[in-house]
C-alpha cells in the first residue's frame, strides 16, 4: 500500500488532487482571514460556500456559462456574508451564534429550493453545465516536474493568487493597515478618523466573494452537480486552517496544504484495491490530522508565550 | 496662519447634556491663544474631558459655539477635527500594539506610492519631527515593546505627523516618571515656541504652575475662571477647583511603634512567565507604622503583593502576620484575617462594576454573621450599613443600590477604601491607593490612611507617586528591579531627588549599601 502511495507522489498525480482539495478551503480561509482581521471569527464560511455552490450551478445550467455561474454564486455568498455582518454590527448579535444561524439557514434554503424547483431532496445534476476550465500551459505540460504547474482548474490559480494578494493587501497597502488596526484596537482606528464600520463591511464583502468562488468550484469545478450540504465541513476546516496559519496569509497556505495532503492520501488509500480497513476510519484521517496539527500548534504557541522572556536589564552584580 | 487672530480656539457657552440626563457641561467658556500652553484643570467630573471630546468631534455638543481661527465649526467626527489641524493625545493610548512605531504614527494618513504604502518617506518625516521636538523613538520597533513614556511620544508624534497645530493632551503625566515628565515638558515648550497651541488637561497643580501660560478652571461643568499662570498661585487654583480650601492634613502622631504586625523574609517571587520579579526581599512593619515602597511601576510591586495575598506562590521566603506564618495562604484565608487590601486596579480587582455599592461593600464579608442568616443575605442590614458608609466616607452616589460603574473613579476608590477600612484592619495593604483620583478624594483617602495608622494599624503602602510615599510613610523602602535597594527613615532630610536616584538606578547604589552593612 505504501508503495502505491509513494508512486502517486512520484508521478505527481497526487498534487493535482491536493490542489483540487485545497482550493476551496484556501479561498474560504483567506476570506475568513479578512473577517478575522477585523475581529470577527466568521463561522458562516460554510453557509456562504454552500449557497454559492447551489446558485452557481443553477445559473451555470441556465446560461451555459461558467463565469456567470461564479458571478451568481459570489452574489449569493456576498449576500449571506452581508446578512451576517448586519446581524453582528448593526444588531450586535453574537458572532458565533449568528454564524451558526447563517449556516443552518444556508443548508435549509438550498434544500428547500432544490425541492421546490427541481423536485429533489438530495442532489441536483442538470444538463448543460459548463465546467470551470482547466488551464493547460502549452510548453510546460511536456517538461517533467514543471508539468506540475499545468492542468489545474482556473480556480486553483485564483486560490493561490488570493494568498499572495491577501498578503500584499494586509502588509503593503493603507487599506490593509486600517483593516488590521480595526481588528486589533478599534478605538485607535477611530481616533485617527478611520471609518471602522465601513472597513468591517468591506472585509465581509471580500470574504463573500472568496467563499463564493470556493463554493462555485465545489459544484461546477470538481463535479457538475449539487448535493445537499456538499461543503461538508470545508468552511470549518478553513477556520482551523486560519488558526494553524497564525492568522497570516502564508501560514494559511501552509495549513491548507497540510490538510490537502492528508485528504488526498485518505482518498488514495480508500481507492486502493483489497483494503480491509473500514472506509470511515480512512475518511477521518484529514480531520484527525487537522486536530493533531491544531493541538501541536496550540501547545507550541503557549510555550512561546509562557517561556522565559529575554531579560532587558543587566545582572544585579554587573 | 495670520497672527492677527488672537484666539485660535474659542468655545462660547458650551452645553453638553447626555441622553441619560447627565449634565457634563453647562455654560463653559474657553479660549486659547496661538503658541500658548493652556492648562484645563478641574476635579474628576468637572467636565474637562467632555469639553475636549466635543472640541475634537468625539461627542456632539448640545448647545454652544466653537470657533477655530475665528471660523465657526461643528465637528461630527475626529476626522473633521484632524483635517482642521487638531490633534488629541488620549489618556488611554490609541495605539495598535503589534504595529511598528512608524505604522502607528502614519495610521489613517499613510503616504502612498501608487497603491501601496510608502513606508520610507513616512519614516523620513517621522525622524525629522522627532529630532525637531526631542521626541526620541525607534520607528521600526513594535509598539507593544515600548515603555509607557515611549508610547506617549508615539502618540504625540502622530499628532504632529498629521499636521495638527492645536494639540490636546489628556492627563499626559499620569503615567510618567518624574524624569519622563520633564522630558515631555521640554518637548511641549519647544512646540509652543514653534507656534503650536497646547491644551493640557490635568489636575496636578504643580504641573500647571510648572509649564502653563494660562489656566482655565472648571467646576461642576462650568468655567470658574481663566487666569494667567504668572499671576496666580497654587492655593488659588486649588480653591477655585474644589470650591473650598483643602482641609489641613491630619498629622502623624508620634507613637512608639512596638508590636511587630507584619514581616516578609527573604522573599523571592517568579511571575507567570517564570521571570524572577521579587528578589530576596525582607522588611517588617510594626503596629502604627506606614511602610512605603517607592518604585517605578513594573519593578516587582504587583508580584510582591500577589504573592502576599495568595494570587502567586513565592518560590522561597516567608510571610508572617502577627507572628503566624501565612506563607502561601489562599486568598480566602487571607481575607478572613483583619487585613485590608486596596488593589491597584480598582476596576479589575477592586470592585465589581455592574454590582451595586451595597453589594460591593459586603463582597468580602458575605460569610460574616452580620450580613447573612442561614442561606439568605440580610439585605436590610446590608443597606443600612451601606448608607452609613456612604455618609461616613462622603461618597457621591445615587443611593446604595446604584451600580459602582456609574460613579467617577474617585468615588469608586472611596467605596473600596470604605470597605477595607470598615473592617478595622490590623494590617492594611494599599497599592496605588490614589491613582487617577481627584484632589479632594486623594486628600480624603490620605487622611483616612493616616487616621488608621494613628489608631495602630500597620500599613504597607505601595505607590509610584513619590509625594504620596513621602507624605504618608514612616519608613521608605526603595524598590528597583525587584530589590529593596535601601530602607530609610522618612524624616526631613529625605528629598524626592534622593529617592528618585535609588529607584531609577538602584544598581549603582548597591555597592554603597553593601558598604554600610
């Protein structure tokens, strides 16, 4: 079995799988990071992705255009995120509670619409869906190892690009400086005339767009169907990944890749012929890895915090 | 900026009434000239902060007229105020801890190069301002690593960076050491010379006399008088501020301190990060004696107290109370003894802000027979007792059931002092008992502590305020870096300078001490 896995890694096919699994998580995590930086843990990532997955495939099937599908998904997702922001900032609702409410709502509304319009309570597989295209890079795809870069969905590139852009926005632009200041000390931000509410809403809109792209990828990028609750915890994994990445864009990328690898390996093991381990165990691998990594990360962080600090003043006898 | 306009700021007949009915300003007039350091004084609750918040656009005025350079303005937000050349250094620092000094200074007003921040030209400008006014900072240092004084410099630099010509400082010296205060004043004078108008909110009369050109006194939301500093005296300002003369201080009666009440022996304490914060400390306090520990904050004061009251465990050493070893006793055991404890943070440890005054009074004595019967509290008795304490300690409150959080800092502190002293303690541990409290309350609390001492209570007084230490203590311990570098009898020969030397660079004094022993 291990030889089989090793082979997969060697011929690089595992990377295609990893990137495919990572992209939606990464997008949601970067989106969640924007909310996190303004001081809100966005539990509603899951719900935002789910509505996008639904609406993007519906519009995609109607128009036969993947781009319109993504746009519709993003619109739905932004709507969900703004709704959440409205609850939190306008009505001062608790962000965890309202996040869960949003998720429940998203799950229910998609199933409801599925039932009403398509007469199905489980899944929707329309004809005429135009899948989000795969980017094949002409020359590279024939060179060994470098061919790794070719043959991924457009969205995979967007996901990695979002990490880079996020880092630039956070650390290089005035908007990023304002955004993180709002999250860290809102009084300070207000005192220099920053409109904190505006920035918070913008952060939620960005989050909505990113979750929207991620959600659209689930229904029209990897498959061409919608299944109820098809986000399957991706939004929550994204939250774990944010925490794993110390709330830093490249940390999030690293955390996302760890999860992606664990997930890919689980899938490969599952498909290995003649396996006697119950599949439920194997499917649990990525989640167990995430929990383990989170625990290790937390312990390390605590040690860093509690460890002896460098002494500033000299010795008494000096 | 033309010089023929005499008043840079003019506020006429200002009223501010909050929606809940609190009247903060009722007829304030205030004028400040160009290049002037103008002190705005008054007790807590006199309306100084509110007035400045209205001026800076943080609060909306109810009525009145504000003119900046002769032009009537009505700022809706700090942004408007900043654009009109105003800047404010708040009492609580408005800084983002993880950002660097430069990032904090430029926040909200970043220089741009295309879409990105131009950090280099920001830094250049910061260095230039910093040199001009003697405000030394390290632009790339993250703010959380800075001392309080340095943080304040960052705040002032930010205001200057934003091109303010009118600068409001809200009690800037409350957090500074004497040396840092001197430095700040030097910078302020440079700014005033350069044509900046500086408004200094304070209640320390000494500062008013030291630095200001003019002073406006507020009381109960009204302007009492505006004076030229050179034509007045501290007594007059005090009288205008509190509306009466200060009561004569209660003197320390001569008494032979005999009976040993409290003793700390070879005490070593690690803080929660494992850093040795209290080093081999030993001292004792007799009945009827005040032992003052002078020191800059952060030199082990809080760890010492935490280890005494059972919040931290000392790594070695012993504590004796009336000859009994109470080292490592839990806080609740400690509280059962006749020991009073005034914590340094009245909002965090000293009181429960959402609970009523009465509840706060009995918070440490729920267990006593006096206040409960079986499972239930004797509310009638509690309220009676509370009313009595409110009267005795001159606490200004809307009755004994008003939440503590609704009162001013001085009154909250009085509630805590009343609670701790009504126990008739044999030992009183008072940490920064008058920090951030108005003059009348300081006077009152000081007199109460002296009264207790004269009645035979042993007092451990920990304070960063040298005048407080010198005014109350019988003996003074100088604390530096977790060590008592010297213990000295408090007589006429002690000067603020001498103590200052010990607590700022105790190490140099170390050898002398060893020589004496």
